[in-house]
C-alpha cells in the first residue's frame, strides 16, 4: 500500500513530521481502529513524548492481541524506533483513561553512546494504539496540548541525540471518525 504524502495544516507536503494515522475512519461498535504514531525525517531522534486524546465514552484503548483494556502504564505496541538495548531505551507512560488521555514517552538513556555510534534513527513507527469502538458516534483521536507538557508542539515533544528539543517539524492529525 502506498501512503499519500502527509499534508500539514497549511496544505503543504510535510518533510519532517510526526503523524497520527488511523487505519480507518469508519467502524462499527466492537471493531478495532489502529492508530499509528510515526515520524519522518526527524534528524538524530533520541526521544519523544506524545499526548493523545480521545473520547472515552466512544473509544477504549485495548491490547490488539488480548483485548485487555489499557492500564495507566500500558506502552505502545509494535514500536520500531528507539529500541536498541545498547542505548538503554526507557519508557514512561502515564495515562488518564477516565479523561481519555494517553501520554507516551521513550528516550535513550545513553544518548552519548548513541551519538558516538553515528547511526541516527529519524524515520519510522514510534508505536501503535488499538481502540475498541464502544459507541457508534462521531469522534476524534488527536495529539493535544497538555499542561504537563509546556512548550510542546500540539502535545508532542521530539528530542535529538544532544537532548535538545526539536521544533522544526509538522504535526499531521487524523481525520474524524464516523
């Protein structure tokens, strides 16, 4: 499947971006919707934090294989980036499931070793979330600002291998779900 080039909010093809993609925008009660968080061309990526919101009356995040609903500390499924054990990848999650807020973060603890190795990660899947549809109602899943993340870009932080916040990327939000 060839994905179309992501378009940012200004209607321009985005070169460096973080995207929240949905595998479908129409689903019946009981079906799963896969949300994929991915980055493209984020130079020397070594960490991230993302804040994702959804309506907990309409959707419920669940494990795709077991169907078990998320806990406060459930990590992304199927992460492809920032996985090298040599650099001690560290996850921190803190979800507020009653308010419909998912907050994921991951970073390399040994950034200096990662930087010295000289093989950066800049494009790929940060992770996936599966949402079970609870109600047949129009809704939205999106990155969103949080008081716990001051200075974030639409509820996203990306960090380079020096530990600096990256600010020159676009945010690609999904369409509404019917």
